[in-house]
C-alpha cells in the first residue's frame, strides 16, 4: 500500500475525498418466468442462472 511521505493537510484530504461519487448502476430489463424485472447489467447472467432471486 502506498504511504504518503508527509502529512497531508485537512483541506486537501477532504477535497480528495469529495471527488468520489457513487453512480447508479444502469438497469436492463430481463424476463424470468414470464415476469419482467430490471436488474443491474453486470448481474444479468447470475439472475438467468438462478443464483440470485429478483424479489
């Protein structure tokens, strides 16, 4: 893990942290047992394989 060589100021730390933004995952429609669900794109295969329950 990278270690800073000197102490970072509080304002720099908070400014750096404020750049992190969470994004809403894009949802895609899939049909399971004749019912349409909207699930995150990266989990489509898991839902189709029955590993995850959409409820």
